[in-house]
C-alpha cells in the first residue's frame, strides 16, 4: 500500500464555510470542519444554485493543504 504525504492532499472549500484567514509563521491559516489548513490558493466558481449561472454570481473557494508543524507529516488540528 502506498502512503501519501500531506503535501499531495488538497481540499477545495467554500470560503464561507471556513474561518477568516490568519497569518501564522508567514502562512495564511484557516479552520475548516474543525481542522487547521494552510491556504495555498483561491478561485471563483459558479454557484450550483438553481438559476445562478444566468446572473453571473460566483462563489469564492480556498485551496487548502493540511497544516503540519511537527515535521513528520502529521496534521496539527
């Protein structure tokens, strides 16, 4: 069985479901579903709500990577 490093795991989360970003040791950190993540990117995408594609509304999403501070690839929650 192959193991995956935390560097290869990314989460795409709607910004409104995350805590406001804070800077910690030079990184943008947010909480999503009770876990801390480093923000590695952002993008806007169409909402999936009925009829929203016609009005041009876009949702802000964060691209997140699990936060690790112990040097062993274990997430720090």
